[in-house]
C-alpha cells in the first residue's frame, strides 16, 4: 500500500487561491480531479525511477532510429499501425528527445514501464507547478518536490528544437495551438508557451480551429505565416482531417509542408512511431532477436546494458496473445492508439475482464473507434494500491506513476490514483519525496 499524506485543508481552501489559477481544471467531468494530498516516494525509489526513465527513453529513441533507417514501409503500416499518409514524415530524422510521459507501475514486480505517451502528453502544469504548491502546504521540511527542474527541462527542450529548425531555415514566432475551448489542453499548451518565451523566443497562441492552410504554400493564423508549430493535437487525428466546406485535406496539406521543409512541428512527426503501442511490441521482438540483428543490418542493436534495462524495466509485449494464453499468464489487451485507458482490457486466468476506459458514458462511435483498432498484448503486473480522502469519502484505488522525460532527461512526476485501468476519471495526487523515510 502506497503511503499518502493528506493535507490539513479542504479542496476549496487549496484551489481558491494560486493553485486554482494555475490548474483551473482541478475539477473535471463534474467531480474532483486534484486532491489535497501527497503521494510519498522514498529517495531510493525516486533515484531508481530517475535512472530508469532516462535509460528507457534512450532505448525508445534508439529503436525509433532503427525503424526509420532499416524497416520497410510495410512494417510501419502493419506492425505499428502508422497511417500511410504519415509514413514519409515519420521517417524524417529530427533531433531526439521531446516532451514525453512514461507510465510506470511500482509494485511487487519492481519498476515496470507499461506505456509511453510521446506525442501529446498532458498533466504538465500539475507536475511543474501544482506539485510545488502542495508540497509547500505540507509544511514539512522532509518533503521535497521531485519535479522542481521541470521548467528548466522544458526551456532546454525548446532551445534544442528551435536551434535545429533554425539550421533548416525555419524561424520566426513559435505558434502554440490546441482546441481553444478545451480548458485542460489550452492550459497545458499555454504553460509550455510561457516556458518557450522564457527561453528567449517570440511566441503566439492560436486556437486550432482558427488555423488556415493554403496547400503547397503555408499555414497561417490571422494573416501571419507559421513556420514553427507546437500542437497539442494527436497526429493520428490530424492525418484524416478534412475541411468539409472547402474539401481540402487539411492533414495531408500540413504534412506536405513538413515534408517540404516549410513547417517544423513539435513534438516532431517521428514521435508518432513511438506513440503507437505497436512500438512496445516491436521493442520486445527486437530484444528477443538481438542476436539475429547482425544478419539483417550488420550489428547487434542492443548492448548488454540495454538488454538488462529492457528485461528489468519493460514487460513482455507481443502482436498476438498466444504467448500468454499458452502459459495461462494474465495479460492486458491494448488498442494501438488508445488514450486514457480507452480500448484496454485485462484478460487471462484469474483476472476480471475489464474494458474500463475513461469511466464516462461514451458515445458509441468513440467506443468503437478505440475498440476496433489493432491490438498489442502485454504481460499484466499488479498495481500498487493507494487510498485517498476525496470529497465523496475515502477512495481505494491503484497508483500509476507518470514520469515526464523532456529532452531525454527526467523532468517530473504525475501520480494518478484510479481503477485497474487508469482512465481520465483518475485522481491526481501530487508527488513528494519523503526524506525522513530514506
């Protein structure tokens, strides 16, 4: 059972002030999202987590490059589920290290990374600023905020991106975009925009719905040409976007600008390779076949140290369920592009079949979108239990530890407590390192 420290304040006492200004969506879907409590980690746990996430990020980036350089389009389309319209731009090699968030289970199986959001991670203001406020309210010198360096990591990540794009001739203001009326997405986007501005760059915010594209020419907002774009909008949605009024294939036109070197995206399109959950099965397949890769490309892909990291921190993950069914091993079925637990089921002997997704009454079309996608199959490991005090009383759930890796560096922690499949009804319970337990 994970230790939780409840602050001596009610929800409104905490979020009526500074905390609520920074994270206005502390309530979502008509219920409490952020709780006035702290998820406690020992210094030893945080040290191992910091080391582990950077090792896994390095492995992700290495496999991404291997796929870009050596695997055929058919592999990207069939094994990774990449839309054909994304393949050319996904092969474009840009600077590695972006804004990503790995999700970890810390439990009886050790430290295990179960997935990685490399395209459009959120939860950034919670870790970067709300955590510091809540840890300060504990008034205990033994507690420290593990995400204290997150803002510096964000600024450095934008510097690396923008220096790389400047070498390609892409300059000018950096435009940040998301759905303007989606409060959580807009808050996350504007938070990143301010960090980019602090790094010395001119910035603008443009609601996604206000962007205009002239195919073969440029992307515009309010008459200004955009050469640099941070977008909190998934690429698997973008690629199919079409203007119903004009008939313009917006996604195809925007990706063509990227391919022609007229537009720089952040996160870059190459991140869609790692966003696909098929990528986790690809890593495991390459891990199991590491001795065979010299026959294919002339070298062993993974070093002995990387093999050790994969076996220690990742889980067996396959493109079919057979390996688990043969051994009667519990496993998880995940849709390639599932988000917030949608399209995920727990299966196998001794488990309850659980299609627990977002925890909301969903439109049938949305449910079908996720459930009808290709699947990968991953070994199921037990999640650690945690109990928190909410406005509705005590809640006993399961801890998922999100960890931001930004520019290849450990940047921050996003603990969420929810059901066995963590959906967007899970509670955010800020991280703190408890030095007195070290």
